[in-house]
């Protein structure tokens, strides 16, 4: 323990030394400058600085405003797109970050010089002018603002825009009302850094706008003509305005309140009268990063997709929501609701509304819960009565005036469910919507969702790992493994006769005994297996465990009896769960017993199988 503490202290000390060196490197030149100012205050002159300051501050402010108008929306488009063209465009915008400023100046002259097509159109006013200073500053600062904003938007990814789309918001509105508010601290920092980069621009400016003097150019003129002391006054003013400008942009408040108040309500929709839920069919064939997905289903209005992690369930449901993450997708892929067949666009497939509850709720961290729900209500022309009914039904009233960032994962999922049902969907897509809820609340919310789906005649597709959850909410089950369907059918059919080994574990069959193991048993196997049977699936409650002295008490109708050793024994209320290590099996055998018997780890026991299902 002493060695560990010493090692940790050594690491902290090294970190402190490196940090101190970084601070000193910046602080020493600044301290030397201010010491010179204090010692030579009377000799410092500010002649001509005011006009240069006017040019710099004015041009930099205009360039930063243009950065906000041009770079930030572009960053959102690039960050929320998966197309190769957008990636190429992003690289193009970043390119000036690696160019020497003088090279940027040459490029600007070739584009806007007095003898170019653009330059002649403006009578040569795009060089040696206030506009020229602004253009030079914009060219070097825009990539800075773009890259910081893109990184902020990229953290949410393309799915955030897709979720907003299913809630009725166009990409422009999703950017304005959600992405900009959610990422405002980062965007504010991007503008502050853009201001500083533009304010300090020298290399490009000296080629395209030597006159009128900006502060960097004026500093160079004074230094080259009269030496360091004559430039000190200009440097002092430059530091002052640079600090004030960056502080100004860092202190701009979030536009949340303004946008929320400006959001007008669309024409009120008439609450739809519930009809029978619509049958759902789909076919998906696509690939991404070497993973291929081929799924199809037809006919049911309430479907559950079951499968292990990484089997492609979320990839499939995101495609159905209109947020395809595929790099390649077959033209034959489709979603069909009723008679409408095609691809979900902006939350609609023909006349049918599609909403989505993704694994990550993408609940805005910038709004209070009520503000976000109210924005969605206004955008969709939904009545407040409908909103309040959902709030009461799902029990989120106490969360309404809390910000999204203040909610737990489970609370965010509850709000996401309210949000999805708020738009009167004909089909709701739910991707593990209860995964962050505690056990008791999960059961209660499952019942609430099932009740709402039934009362409002809403079709649904649920992605889940929980077989019991699938039975509660769905009529049919589609089991998926490695991107392909392995079985499908009615819930009772799939659970009672899973058919394949890949399906067995997904629907809650705890034990799979390979045929090779059964063939090696010393005890007689009393069941006859079909020739194409690969294994026997057995649920934990169908296994009995006894000590050798009690093995004779096994019922005669048992399928087979085998020996094992206890590797773990735990009490679950009135039941006992036993894990058995069995020679010849890779996985341990799981048994749930009603007997109060307590086994010790390492005990030799015998276990018997009451019933099982043949797996292919």
C-alpha cells in the first residue's frame, strides 16, 4: 500500500511540474510586458491606435457574426450526416487550419483581388479596405469555429436529428430549437476562440488589406519603424480589446428562453379516434463496417425483436425510424404500415405517423422537461389536454420543471415515452425503453405502455433482451442472431418450441445440452432425439438436484440423470439457485429448486432433467 501511494504521489508531482511549466511559459512573457509598461508608463504613446482599434474590433465582430451564421449550421450538417460527401466537405473546411496565414492571403488575392472576376464586380473594393480585413479574418477563423462546433454536435451524432425528425421537427428546426440550445456552452466557446483568432490575424491581412491598419498591422508598422517601445501602447490596447471581446462572447446567454417564447403553435389537430392497430411488415438488407443485416417480417401489429447484444436489433429499428446507419442498403428494403410502403421520412410513412424511443433518449439538456414537451406539442398542434393526460399516465408530473441534465437515466426514459406518444403515432418504435428503470418501476411502466397501446390502437415494434417484457407487450416475436432471423412466430409458440439453439437462450432457456454430451452419458437417456436435433434445451425449473444418497428418489419419468459438482448456491426467497459444474460441458448448469436444501460449494451431486425441448 505504501508503494502504491508513493507511485500515485510521483504521478501527481509530474503532472504538477508539467502544468507549472505550461503556465510559466505563458505567464513570463506577459509578466515581462506588464513590468515594462509599469516601468515606462510615461513614455508609452497611443497615437494612431484608436483608428486601428476601430478597424480591428469592427471587422472582428463582423467576422465572428458571420462565423456564427455560416460555420455553426454547416458544422451541424456535417456532424449529423454519414455521407462521404459531407465528410469530404468537413475536411475541406478544416484545411485552412494547417495553412500558413501568408498562403491564405495569396489564395484570397487570387479569389478577390482587383483583377479577378469577383474583384472587378466590386470595383476592387475587396482589397485594402474594411471589407478586405473582414474577409481575411473570416477565412482564418471560420475553420476554428466550424471544428469546435462540429465536435460538439458530433457527440450527439446523426441519431439526435433523426429523433427530432420523428417528433415533427425539420432539420433546420432541430438545429435551431434543440442542437444549438443543448450545445450552447461549446458554441459560445467556439465563437470566443473565433473572435480571438480573427482579432489576431496578421499574415493574410497584410497581403489583402495593408490599409486600413488593423491592430496587428499597426503593431508591425510601429515595431519595424521605431522598435519595441513604440509598439507597447498598441499591444496594450490589443490585449484589452482581445480580452473584452472573448469575455463578451463567453457571456452571451443561451437562446433557450427566447426560442421557447417565439415558438408558435401550429394549427390544432383534431384528436384522432382510435381504430384497430395497423399490421406492420418490413424487409431490411444492409451492411455497415463489415456487419450485415438481413431481416424481414410480415403481418403483426405488435412485434418484439429479441436477440443478444450486437445482433443488429438497434440497427434495424433505427432504419425503420428513418435514421439509417448503413453504409450500403438494398433498394428492396422497406417498411409497410397498412397499405403504405416505403421509407420513413420526417416521422411519416405516407399518412401514418412513426415515433421512436431510442436506447439513448436524446432528451435535451438545455430545456426543462415541460419546455421540451411544450415545444413538441406546439410543433405538432397537439392539445394540452393530451399532454397532461400522458404526464399523468406515466407519472412524470414531478419532473416537469427539472432540466434534462438533472434527470436520471430511468427518468429520462419515462419522459422519452411521453414524448413519443405525444405526437399521436400510428407506429411507435421502442429500443429497450425500460432498461434504466428499477425492477418495480419497470414492471409498472410496462403495464402502462401496454395499456396505452391497447387503448389508442397503436402498432408497436419493441427491441428488448427481456423475454417476459416481450410477452407483455407483443403478439409476435422475431429472434435475431448475428444480423439474421433465426425464428419467429407467436409469443407462446416461440417460447414453448424455440426450435434452434440460437433462439433458446434468447427466450430464457437457461441450459443447452449438446447432443455430443448426451451421447457420452453413462446413464440411460429415456428420450429419443430426432436425427437432426443438435441439442436439448432445458429451463432451470425443470432440473432437480440431489445428493447421491437421495438419487433414488428421482422420478421415473426423468429424461436423464447425471453427476456434477456444486460451484455456487444462492437463496432467492423460498427458492434456491444452484450452479453445477459438469464434466463435458463448457457452461455451468443452472437449476432453480423449491426445496429448502442447501448445498455446499464443491459437493458432488446428481441432477435430473424433467423436461426439455429439442433444438436444431
